[in-house]
């Protein structure tokens, strides 16, 4: 059979998959703390927002290492 058009469905990543892409622990963004100090579970929307605003830990580590290296080279 000749296929004239293909239909693809892109699956949305789960919050855990997004956390893994950021090199974070599974369920790193799953819980929050309210004003009374009680833990509560965050919605997926809140988790996606946190992950999107986050920094990949391996990149942050690399940038920090570059800064430290540059600082050591410039000291007398």
C-alpha cells in the first residue's frame, strides 16, 4: 500500500521524565511546603513550571567549575 500522509502523535513527557532530563532525582518537584510547614503534593502544571524554570544541575556544576578555574588563574 502507498501511504500518502503520515499522522504522528507526540507524547507529552511526564514530570519525572522532565526531572531526569534536568539531572534531578525522581519526584524532586512532587511536593511543596505550605505556610504552616505542611507538605502537600503539587499539580503536574506546577511541576512543569518549576522544571522549566530550573537549571540543569550538571550545567550549573560545569559553569561553577569554570568560574573557580578562571578566578584561580587571575589571582596573584
